[in-house]
C-alpha cells in the first residue's frame, strides 16, 4: 500500500490556476489565432498582444496542460483545441467557457456562502428571477445563449442521430435558447419539422441562427413562458439542460405539461449531466448541481432513477436512461 500523499489535494486545491489559464486563452483567442497559422514566441506576443514578462510562461503552461504543442520553437494547437476552440469552426464550444470566464469564475468564489445559506450567488443574488435578470441585458443574453449551444453541441448531435426519428414527424425543443438542438435534429432528419419554444426575447437570436443554417422553412420559434403557458403539441418534446434549473415541484410540473401535450406513444426526452444512480462517478454532474446552487433559487441536478420516477408519476408508461456523450445522458419517457 502506498503512503498517503498530498499531490492530489494540491492539484485540486490550486486547480483554479489551470482553469483560469485556459479561460484566458479562450478570451485572448489563442486557439483561433493559432488555427490561422502557428508561430514562435515573439510572433505570438505581437499577434495576441501579450506582455513579454508573461507570454512564455503562459504559452508553455498551455503546452504542459496539453492544449498546445511546441515543435522546436513553434507553437501549434493540439487536435482537441484546434477542433473545439477555434471560433471560426462550426464545432466551436468555447461559448460556455467565455461565460464561465465572464460570470461563473467570480460567482464560484462565493460557494462557501452558498453552501451555508442555500442562496444563489449570481447577478440576481437577493432576488428570485435569475433568468429575468440575465435576459434583460441583450449582450449577456447573447453570450448565455451561445454558451448553451457550446455546452450542448455534442449531446445535440447524438440526439439527432440516435433517436428513432423515422417514427415521428414533429418535435418541440422546450427552452430552446439559440436553437442548436432543433437545428441538429432538423439537419439530420429532413422529414421533420420543429418548434423552438422559449421566452419571446429569445426570438431574434434563435431566428438568426436558424436562418444561418438555412432551416427557417422547417423550424419556427414560438414565444411563451412554460410556467404560464401550455407546451406546444408535437410527437416529441425535448428539454435539454432545462429540468436541472428548477425545484422538485417545478420539475414535476414541467414533466406533467409535457405529458399533456404529447400524443399516445409520443416521447419526452430530457437531458442533463445526469448523475449516476450511485452518486459517485459523474463528477461533472455533481459539480453542475452545485452550479445550480450558484445560479438558481432552487435548481439541482438529478439521477436517472429520479427522473424515471417523476415521469412515471406523471403517467408515462415506459422510461429509460441512455448515455449520450461526455457527462450527458437522456431520460426518455414514452406516453
């Protein structure tokens, strides 16, 4: 048996160092610039506007973390960062990291307070309507909606490819944000038509994104409040990264609303960073639940067994949990 070591403790305890290096690299657009062409230290100092005192340590830290490669004295993107952190590529997922840098990094500094009080620690601290506060600022709204596309892209593609879409004709993406889930489903399934359902203020961002993808003929936006309004009718209702925002009673209410809007044999598809039933493996899901503590008045992430139980209580005759990609899984309810 190996003797105790403090290595892991120190690695996690100072993990914010590495996190901030990556977040700053995204903000400074290191990976987007290197995707254009590699460069040496002096060249990158000029292109990125870095001060000579820190530039070498910053770039070499990215090398040590595996985000850059250095061949001789020339820096290159690593394959993962070239694919996912170049803003010019459609595979860019950096929006969620931009939001983490601008918003969440500071808010998580108040985690201890949140753990003691149970109160959110973001822009709406001391209030109740987080989304109203966030959506009131157009620039912050755009950043948030892009972030939702970034964090969801891989799962959205999996859902578009794996569900038995040939059995269905229509879908509604509830809490659609920028509309990436609807876009990925429509791109992969030309026979489908869909609705993106969200607060009316989201409409221009959604419609611009759908138009860019040349899908306006099959995907339309419907404005509404899913707490006040019925959900649109469709063969499949999807809730991507929605349920975890809300309290237990609100979660159950949204599931009941979905049940009421589905036809017989219709599907409710909910996905989040679903926590494993043993609550010891999906670290991202557990940390995301703590992020809901920071971000929302009563939200929390949940296990697959939890969600299946809520769906059955609402009347769904069959449920299943299916792993997607990364930390995400879907919970499917069949009416």
